[in-house]
C-alpha cells in the first residue's frame, strides 16, 4: 500500500508541473499582421501577394490597371476598357495587366523616341488560358484626348513589334494583339 501511495503522489506531482509551451500570437499580433495588408488597401493577404507578383498597388490590382510605370514621367493610367474579342468572337475573357520590368520601360522609351513620340505608358498583358491568333482588346487610357494619334508596340521574344491599332477615341485605344507581353502606348505628334 505504501508503494501505491508513493506512486500516486509522484504521478500527481508530475502531472501538476508547469509546462512551458511556445508562445502563441496575441490577438493584437494577429490584428497587426492583418492590418499590414489592410493599410495598403488590400482585402486579403493573398490579394496583396498576387498584386506584389505583378508589381501593382491595391488600386491597380483591384481595377486591373497600371497607373504608372518606373521611368515614365506623367504616365496615363491604362486598364482593360471592355470585352475582349478572340479570333473575332466576343468573350467574357479578362486580360491580366501587370507592370513590366524597368529594362522594358527603358527600351519602350527608346522606341517612342525613335517614332518621334511620347511614351504614354507600358503594360504587361497576359491572356491566361486563351488560345488565340488575334485578341482585340479595348484599353482604357485615362486622359487620352479625342483625335490623338497613338502607335503601339509590343515586346515579343526580346524585340519590339508593331501592333495594329484598330481605333483611338477619347480615353480608349483598341488593339489587335497576337501575343502576350509588354505593350507600349506612344502618342505621336
């Protein structure tokens, strides 16, 4: 019986010992990490991550637009301005816009200068999941004046190629794209 009482006492003492575990985040820490993406205007951390991968701010990400690109003074905001036609057929497809690399913007500035024009903006365009020969896309170019002449070039496989400009009107440029990649909008004299 003495052994039983001694064993019972030892097990009670062992079970009642203070156990230290790794600290868990306080409610304030969880709120602070949530506030980090919210302060930047994002609804969720996943949105912030996706926008970061495309080089976009919260406003640009949620509006699928590129407001400014590095190395362009007074860039005009560019977004997708309407339905996309794939091979002549209207679709519900949405192009994904992103900011291009600084080197691409520098090269686009040189292309604009060679045309005697001014670079309005450069956006990287992708059509996820689309199989197409020609994508007709209406770009919303905020601030583009009615009657303005615009040329477009696209960076494909390391070279700038001419893009067919279908229509230019106030705040809009409609292009026929044959590839994904960076598109430079150039205002001509």
